[in-house]
C-alpha cells in the first residue's frame, strides 16, 4: 500500500506540475479580469518571485539560456531510432557489466549474476537544448541538456545461498549535462576519429528498486544513501577532466597526435590522510596517469599503516598535448580483500607548467573533481608532487649518412651535440611498422606484426587476405637510457579467421639493432624477413630525447 501511494504521488506530482505550469503561465501572462473583455498582457518582470519560481523550472533550457539551441529535429531523430538504440545500448551495457559480475561469482556465497531482462523501454530520452562551442583545436564540442523519464525493464537475477533473488529497476529518471567532444576532425568519414564524453556536473538520478516484489527504496534512509552513492561513483568516473573515450576510426587511418615531450613526476609525500582501517591506519598508494591516454596507470609503492607516507618516487609520462592534457592523481587505501578504499584525488593541467622548470604542488585531496559540491567539505589530507615538463628536441639529432632501400645507414652525429649528450638521459623510442611485402602462409594470409622489446609486447591489427599488408601503426617505449647494444624483435604472423587446424602461422621475423637509431636519431628501412622466401618488412624508428 505504501508503494502504491508513493507511485501515485509521483505520477500525480508530475501531472500536477505540468498542468500547473500551463495554467499558471496563462493566468499570469494572459490574466483576464471579469470586468474587462480584452485580455491584459503582463510582462515577466511584473511577476513576483513565487510566480516566477512556479513557471521557470520546467521551461526548456533553450528558452532560459540563449547559448542553447532548440533541437526538435534531433528529438524526432532519437524517437525514430529509439527501438534500435535500445537494443544497441542494452547490448553495450551487457558487455560492460557481465565481466564485472563475473568477478563477484564465487565470493560472498554468490553463485551467479545474470540478466532476466534488459531493455530501456519505449520512452526515448529528450534533449532540452544543445550548445555548440568553438575552439582553436581540430574538434567539435557539443553540450546537450539531456532528460529521460523512461520505463526501462531491467531485471537482474542473483543466485545466493541457492536462493534466486530478482532485482528490478523501475521509474528511472535522469537529468545530466554531458560534454561531447568529437576529435580530431579528419577528412575521412565520419570526419572525426574519437568521441570523448564527460560530465560538467553531477547528474540527477531518480529510480525505484523492487526486490522480491517490494520497493526497497521505501526503507527510511536507504533512498538518500543509494542516491548519494550513485552520484559519487558516476562523478568519480566521468566528471571533467575524466572522460570516456570511444574510438570511431582506426588510429592507423587518421593523423593522430605524436608525443611532444616527457612529464617528470616526483610523488613526494602525503599528509593527514583519512583513516580507513579498523585500527586507525591506512595503507596508501598513488595512481597517476594523463588524460587522453589509454595506457595503464603508474603506481607508487604501498606504505603500510601510515597516514603521512613519504614516497619520493619518480615517474615519466609521455605527453602528446600539453595544452589540454591533465595529470590525474588518485590516492587509495590498499586492502588485501575486496576493492581498495578511495582516499581522494587531485589533478594538475599541464598548461600550468613552464618547460624545463620544476614546480612543486601542495594539493588538498578532493572527494571527486566536482570541488564546488557544498557537501564535500571533509578534510581528506594533502598530496605533494614535483612536476617538470621537458619538450622533445625535434632537431637535436639530424640524419647523417646514406641509406638504400634494404641497406644500413652509416652512423653519424649532429655536430651541434656531443656524443655524451646523445648517449645519456631518458628518451622515447618510436617504432612505426609501416607494412610488409610478399609475405605468404601455407594455409592463410591474414598477416599482423608483433613487437617484443624489454619484456613488452605490442601488436598491430590483422589485415585479411593479403600478401602486402599496410599497417602504419606506431608504438612507443619510454626508456631511462638510450637502447645501445640492444635489439628489437619483430615477427609477422597470420591467423585463421574461422575454425580449423593451424590457426596461426609464422611468416617471418627480424631482429633490428637499435644502435644506429641512437647514432642517427632515426632510421627508415626495409628488412628481409628470416624464415620467408621473399618477404620484407618496412620499419621506421626514432630516438627522441628531451
């Protein structure tokens, strides 16, 4: 009975608000006193505060803010596409969540977690306004105001202690303000390579949850707790500068940004961290990474039972765009069992750094990046880091010597730099695997290349049914010192696309001495593949120092 009353109350409130808006609008704007036959028009500035507050909340954003445009045509498009978007988004949700569910199977007596039903329903989302921002970069920035009061049918089945428990999500309502960046703009359809999505502020999410036929959200205090937890989790993942990047075009087909420098990071210390363990101590460590990169995060060591840890640990990160990239610092409390506890985070835009100058930052740890949240006033401690941005010297090492199509270059040095400068310091080894010629397998020709260097393995995409693949894929290795007297091993393989025996075949390999790369700065050669009759591989490499 309580659930029915709550449901009816929500529906009544929605209908009443909409009806009141229409009635109130005509009453206050076109009020008609009885003695007068003609309507009297009243301006908005003549209305009192109560009348304005009744009118304004549900007015579309494109009415209240001139920067936002009305996009009825886009809503019509979304409405027509919704049955197909429903299936596509539901499939994506399933692909993302099922591996997460699998991690919990076998723990806490959980035997299985699976979807009984997964559908977004028949009511499409609405865009209440769209803002398009211009930038000096090759990108397009869209900021829609999205509202969705949907009727999804999402039922999750949890098998626990041999009992089957179903959880159903109902009455879902979402309001969010995402920032969608299409970048970079390229002359290849659909004319952008990546979609980057972030949130400008924490979203408003409202929903009900049925467990064993009862609305669990009716339990006093639980509704507010769940709402707060969801907002915090979403905020920690996607509020700017953190983004969700969705690749659209193959990186090999577009001009991607090249590394332009090295960010030297010294994680010095943290102070007055939160107490997360029962004994009043924490086991903190720091994760750091640059936005716009899909590389794994760097991690400091774990300091056991210490709220004021000293690390003084140094890291080097590859920088591609110092004007827009941001260093993210996340502090966790390590736990032996379960997820590690969140202690706080901070971020430093690289545009605040001056090249070659070391700058120390003493930063207050935040609960999330939305630092203007009035509820986020709890002191979480500080973190101290030292940052130095060192741009690459593009012309520091010139090409010397001669080179033919299959030969080796003569070693040489640019006269502007001494041999000690070339042979010392950290740098970036860039390996561009351009393609191969005349590679042939016995049973199939679907070639791809694999690189092996210092325990790391890199792999190009596979190209089907060809003896002359063109990969044009570049890989980077951050090194503490020049790779003198070292080799990089490259193998060309073929993989069967269907079922059958001999699923993989070896098409040839080569070991490339890296000494010439250090001597000359770069090489661009074709190498005969060992184990192949006529096959060659085309590789360009560059050694760049800061």
